[in-house]
């Protein structure tokens, strides 16, 4: 794997974002892609990210797609430590032109930050609960019981979660204070990506987290969303380049519905279940995910145009879990 594309080398999220802005619209050359299964080119091209936003939001779902938080890198006793600092808040977010919802969140965004580390790094998450309710952070993955995050952190308190990043793969994290359905439904969930030591081939990487909102607390969801905001990517398609290998980190954090599917139009994807393999498991165009299930999906679009992606529970798709990829032609 190319050193240039080993993104774990970026010391901070800011560095990565700066790099991302630089890379937007620029062709990066000379990289060999170890993905013969794909028709993707050996170049990673990321289109400029649209920043227009007519909703009153404390975050931009278009930026959340590629916003990977690598933490602050430290060396302690000869090993790599990645330190993350997060704050629990209650924040109003405008779900659509009619509905504003009080979310419980980390760093004023739903989903919470996408933490990213390399297998074997020490991970330290400094969790400040500045919200009026008790919360916790429970990580999936392997760690000691004291770091399992099922104990409440009371309002005004700070707790430091610290453990080794293992195993490599894609893991959810979320608040585990009862009723968990409510704390997750309010928005306290996110992705924790652990990269394998050998890395993965270069790709345009994105996060899609499926969530839902039970607006009237009746134990049923009224609205659904990719990355926090219903229909955001339906109304503002995600630009990607034709023939570019896309790597999606997909998580289902929908409460109350036992399972949803994820489907992309006019294409097939390779599945890496739970991100726990370096070789794909199978190829299909729809995958079923129970709550907290997550996968890496890879694909490239052969033809330009706008293509839907959505769960194939069409009620869920029609209530907000709907988006498009806008496949931009590659210049000759
Ligand atoms: Cu909570």
C-alpha cells in the first residue's frame, strides 16, 4: 500500500481535511490499486464537496461522509496513542422544513464523530458529559470490562475510556444508558473504524450511518435518515467519479425495526462483513443488517448519472432513508 494513502499517517483530523480539500478535483497519479475485482481506476479522485445547506444544522451531512477523526497522535512508552475528546450535548437539529428535533449527541452532530485508528493503537476517548442527562459510550470490539461503557457518566462529569484498538474492522459505539432505545434514537451513536496494519487499497471512502427518529415516543419510528438528516442525500446527491473505487462504511443503528436492508441501484457491491476481512465475502446489490450490524461495501460506477441507494423496506426509504450518488463522468 502506498505511503501517501495510508491515511493513518495524518496526525490530526484537521490535517486530513486539509488534505481532502487539496485533493478535491485533483487527480492523484501513479498509485497501484490491489483491487483486480473492481473496474476502478488506480487513481483516487474525490469531487469537491458541496457546502450549501438550507437547513438549520450544527453539522453538514455532506462533510460527515468523509470526516474521519484520527484523534491527536501521541507517543507514550514507545507506543502510539490516539486521543479523542468529545462532548455530550443536547442540540436542536432541523430534520426537515417542518420538524426540529432535540438530539442528544456528541460534538453537536448526528451521527457522532467517526473515530479511526490502526489495529494495535492505544485509543483514549475523553468523554465530557455536558448534557443534562446521564450518558455513556459503549464501544463494540475487544476491551476490558471497566471500559465497556455500560455505566452512566452523570451530567457535568468526565470519564476517560482507554483500550487497545482491536480487532481491525468496523465497529459501532453508542450510549448504553437505559432506555437505550431512547438514548440511541436521540442520536448518541457513531462508527469506530480500526484499519488493518496492512491497510486497504486506495479508494474514495465514505461513511453512511442509518438512524431513525421516534418523534412521539410511541416505540415506532416516524423518520429515518442516512447520516442524521432525512432525505439529505436524496435532495443533494453525493458526487462521486465514474470508475472510482468507492468504499462505504455502512452501519445500521435504527431502533425498533429489527432489521433493514441496504441496496444500491444499477450496480453490485463487494461485501466485507464487519470489515473483518481483507478479501470480500460475496457480491450482491442488497444486504440485510440487524441493528448494530455494519459492513464495508466496495463498488465503482461504470456509467455516469444519478443512482439511488436505500433500504429495500420501501416504507423506511420513503420516510427519509433515501439518497443518490451523482456519478460524474471521468475526463478522457
Ligand atoms: Cu445517553
